[in-house]
C-alpha cells in the first residue's frame, strides 16, 4: 500500500484495542508494515479483523501476543518483528492503564504493589523497550512516540495518584531520552491524550461499558470539561501519533508533547468532574 508510511515497519504496543488499534489501522492504511500486540487474544483478533476489513493484506501485519511488562514479552515482540519484516523504523509505546488498587484503596493509601504495577506498565516497559530497540532504530534513523496523558500536567489527582505520577515520569523520560538518542538519529516525542472513548475508563474504574459511555457523553457535553464539545475518539489520537512518527511532518520536533484533549487542559472542569463520576 502506498502512503506516508510506505516502506516503514512499526511496532505499536497496546494495539489490541483503543488508541493502539486505531493507530495500527492508520499506519497500515498509510503503507506501514505493523506489529500488533497486547495480551488478550480476543481483542487481538478484533484488531486483525479490523485490518482485514480495511483491506490490509495479512502480509502487511503481524500479531504477537505479549505482556509488555515482561522481558520475554518485549524480546519476543522485537525478534518476531525483525524476523518477519527485517527491520524496525517506528516504535509507538502506547500500552498503558490506570490499574485499580486490588483492595479498592484510594488516594495515598493505595498500596505499594499498585504503585509498582502502574510504574512497571506505564514507565518501566517504555524504558526497557527503548533500550532494546535502540540499535535497530539507530540503523533506520527511526522514531519513537510515547503515549502519555494530560494527567501528567500540573494538577493533582487525589484518588489515583500513581497513574499521573507514572505519566509525568514518562514525559520527563521522553525529554531525557530525546536528547540522548537524537545523536543516533532517533527522535522521541509524546502525545498526551485527554478523555478518549476506549476501554481505558472501564478498566480503570470497573464501570460497565454503558456507564463508561455515559461518562464520555456527559464529559463531552460539558464545556467546562471538554471545550470542543465532545469526548475524543481513538482516531484523534492516532493522527497526532502519526504526525510525530512521520519524519517529514515533524523532523524538527524532538522531546516534545502534543496535548490532544479538545481543550480540557485549558479549563479547570475535568478535575472537578472525575471524583463524582468514578468509583474505585
Ligand atoms: N482513553 C483515555 O481517556 C486516555 C487518556 C489519556 C491517556 N491514555 C493512554 O492511552 C494509551 C492507550 O490506552 P487506551 O485509551 O487505548 O486504553 P484501552 O482501550 O484500555 O487499551 C489499552 C491497551 O493497552 C494494552 N495493555 C495494557 N496492559 C498491557 C500489558 N501488560 N501488556 C501488553 N499490553 C497491555 C491493552 O491490551 P490487552 O488488554 O490485550 O493486554 C490494550 O491494547 C494508554 O497509555 C493510556 O494510559 C488514554
């Protein structure tokens, strides 16, 4: 397929659902060979079907079930990609979540094991993947895009403090990695989404999908939460990721954040909304 990612090979973590799935679809439609990954077989099959339905031939994508928090999962993901496509040009570190406390504790009483799980997924796996792909991206003069969140920005998040902490750490890691890796021709940048309609809210709060949808609708219709008037959809974030992953579009942008949130971070409403809408 011909497009702006023709000839490129991309790994998109967390592409069994949500933002990652939409990013894999966009990249593949624009010519990339993509490796799709996640833990859940059924969701992975959903992405496979979405790719086929979009006319992407099986030869242009690879599905690798893997837990990104494990060293063996990371190694398998990279080695299978290289084996199948022969090189790597783009890594999108998108897998992430706000993992609920197993004992439903909130605030600073959330357990240290919750802190460790959240950090391992949202930060440590990105650090490890970055180290492991470095030689391959140095060869291809490749690009890394990390998916952070607006919760990394400068306001507190009282009920679930570890997820914002992890995303803030990810933003800072991006800046440091960017100035280290640019000497090898590798660019690193970040997209920080706001409220986006994916599986994120359901898994973070335990709400049903109907209740989550109501949350997205309520947020979208509240201009003091989302000034643009609607909750984000995965394709909004995929487009920002593609911009940062595409050298010709964003060559001179290094270690920066694109905030894709419909204006939420410009107003104070979001933080006021969440405690009333979520239970954990
Ligand atoms: N949606 C939002 O409102 C929002 C806002 C700001 C930031 N974000 C960020 O956007 C990114 C994508 O989230 P999303 O909104 O698309 O959520 P989602 O629909 O819940 O998708 C999360 C993806 O991450 C994967 N994942 C989670 N833990 C994993 C693990 N241990 N190993 C491998 N894959 C794992 C999931 O795959 P499996 O379930 O198959 O393992 C899934 O593909 C995350 O980094 C999230 O923090 C989302």
